[in-house]
C-alpha cells in the first residue's frame, strides 16, 4: 500500500485522516507543521503527500514549492473550501490535486489511487505493452520516452510532476486532436465534475513553463479557444 505523509496542523483532522488511511492499510507519517513534514521526507520516503495549505511557519504553498524543487512526489492539497483562490494558487505551486475538508475515508483513498495511477499507466490508460525496446518519440526539441516515463528537451531531462507527465503523455498520444477540459479531467485526473477545470488550466500553465521556449506562444501544448487543448501541430 502507498506510504502517505500527512502534513496538517489541525490535530482533529490529522488524527481523523491518519486513522482512516491506516484502516485501509496505508503506512502514515503525520506532521503538524511544514518544517516537520519536510524533515520527515528523507527518512519516511512517502509515495504521496497530503498537504494542508494553512500551516504555521512555512505555509502549504512554500512547502509545496520546496518539495517540487527536489522531488516529483505526488502532492494532494487539503483545503477547507473548494472554491477558494487558495486552490488555484496551490495548483500553480505544483500540487497535483486537491481534497476539500472534511473528506470521508473512501474519498481520500480514491483520490490517492487516482493520482498514483497517473504515472503507473500509459497515457491512454491501456495495459502496458509487451516487453521490448520502445522508440523515443521526438517532436522538435522534445523527446518523449513513454516506457521510461522520461521527457527531455534539447538533450536534458525535464523534471515533470505526475500530473504534468500524464497530461503530456495523453495529449501527445494523438497529436493534433483537440480535447475539452472535461475530457482531460476524466482521462487524466479521473474526475467527472466540471468544477475542476482549473486543475487542467493550472497543469497546462506549469507544463508550458517547462517544455515551451516561450510559454505564452506554445508550440507543443496549444489552446484551441472555446474548445480545449491539443498537442501541436508543431
């Protein structure tokens, strides 16, 4: 079962989430502050981080950026209100998803599994191909190794967060095809409600800063106004 690092300063929420996840078989390390959570990372080596935004000392936004600077761990934000500007800011800081508190154990479990599946499956969600060397796809300066989950540009590997990687793999699997935000939510985030379109927009913005020469004039992940996004044409 995935190892979960929970960073949450509210003792009641921390205890409730910890108990719910442990009942489902997860090993959980709980931290009451951002500093405590960052200190626990090297020794605990979690598979995923649940991160409260409103923390004393280093807040959740700072902690998210610090984790992203060194690791591409999946990060799910915990927020008190789903319609907050904080959600957008947290996504822009590098979070992969968010959960509105309080959340039932089955919701926590479903979101954790959905985020972790993003880098465990090919872009179309199909079973893995038979063993054997797979060609590296090249698009301009961008190189995509689907089997190895490695993306490079100009000969240098790029550090992509799980959501960024899955989004790029999905879009590039069918260059030129336009996908709506709703379609991307269902295929990449495995969400089915329209209100989370901001997950897509924030992820596209972050991805463009890493793969595009000029993020405001993208070659790879392009906006089709009024419809959604597509990969290319270059």
